[in-house]
C-alpha cells in the first residue's frame, strides 16, 4: 500500500533567487517577484501521474526544492519526483498542471517515482448533495457547482425556501435619499421578498404625528415602501405604473411583515448583489420635506 504524508512548502522570490531564474517564455506563467505562494503537499510513495501535459522538467536536490518550483508556476498542481539520483546527486522533477482527480486513469504505481500533489480543499468533500467541487488552488478556496434545486455556498439548501438575505438590519428614512441597502447572501433565483419590521416608523406628514406606520404614512392599507436594485430600478412591487402608494391584499401599513409576491418570472440574483429599500416619496423626490422617521427591518427572499 502506498504511504502518504503531508508537508508544507512555501515560495517567495528570495528563497529561489539564484537557484532558478525563469526564462522569458516561462515569465507569463510564473509568479512575479512580489508574490508568494504556500501550499500543503500530499506525498504518495511509489506512484506516478502520466500527465498528458508537463509544464517543466527540472533537476533538483530533493522533493522540497521540486515543491518550491511547483509553487513558482501558477498552473502547477502536482509533480513527479524521481527516486534515483544522477551523478551530481540530482533528482528528476516533473511539474504537472493536473492532479489525479482530473486524470485518475493515468495515476499508477511506480518503483521509480513518488508523486506529490497540492492538497485540495475538495478532498474533504465540502459540497453537499453530490454537487461538484471546483478547487481554487491559488487561494486554497473552492466553489460548489449546485444542481438546479439547491443553493448556498456548499449547496446546503433545497429550494423553494425563504432565506434571510441581510447580515445587519436594513434601515430606511423618508427623505433626503436615505434608502437602506443590503447585499444578497446567496446567489440563485427569487420570486418574492419580505420585509420584517424590527424597529421604528415613518410618516409622509410629520406635522400630524399622531399616526405611525412601518411601511406607509398613516395607519391604513396604503403602502409606500419599495425595493430597487443598485441602479434604483424598482424590483418590488413589480407593477409598471407606480403611484404614490400601492396596496397588497391583507397587508396594512403597520403590518409586521410586508411580503411582495408578484414576480411571475424569477429574478436571478448574484451573491453580494446590492438591493435598496426606499420610501416612495423619497425615491420620487416628491413631497419629502415634511416626511420623518426611520424604519428598520430584516429582509427575506423566496428562492425557487
Ligand atoms: Ca410628504
Ligand atoms: Ca429624495
């Protein structure tokens, strides 16, 4: 059975300066002089990857020096290290752009080589429900490619599902362009959004402060809160001719939840995409000077 162990290697320009200078044709492919790169390598004794492409062949004094050469080359994912030394005590070092996961049929036992690959976070199977893990070696991160009915950074959520999308409370005022903004925590497709009241209230007529409302002006069924994208194009509610107020069945201006259910075509959203919550008069710059107050809310989206 092949033995396996880990070792840590790092490259910075100073370590290799003098031992190897990149040739001109190699320059596009190597880290610049200000960069550094580190990685954990997994060592598999007596194995060899017959890679369809070899980035570079060097002779080196030991496997650590081969690992350092691998780190210099951006595309390098693994290397074969020859066990037999030449007359100068140097070993063969083949730098490869692939690892055994991409070419498992070419990974084989060998009496002449040990094989080393950069440890991938994908080896721990972080992506759920059989979704595909794509390793990003330069930052040692990864990305999960989710099947259609799942979302989340590790595809952990099955849709349809309401998810809270703001990380801190979203507060909007009623004048002076005091919209509240938030960024989506998950990419996917949404059809609905829901604002859940946390604190505060707003009014369109502060000279008569007896009334209060979370989403409108007075305590009635006229709603005056909208959601736009970062370019201030309205997303919710989706009706095309926006009056100074609108109505939604069963929802009052002081209801705890303001739910928009009106996207027939799902809206594709990206992770960290910005949306804004506006008071309508403030958005329209229309009769906002006598407005007052501030409402804070959490935001949920229905992913489908
Ligand atoms: Ca007003
Ligand atoms: Ca305004």
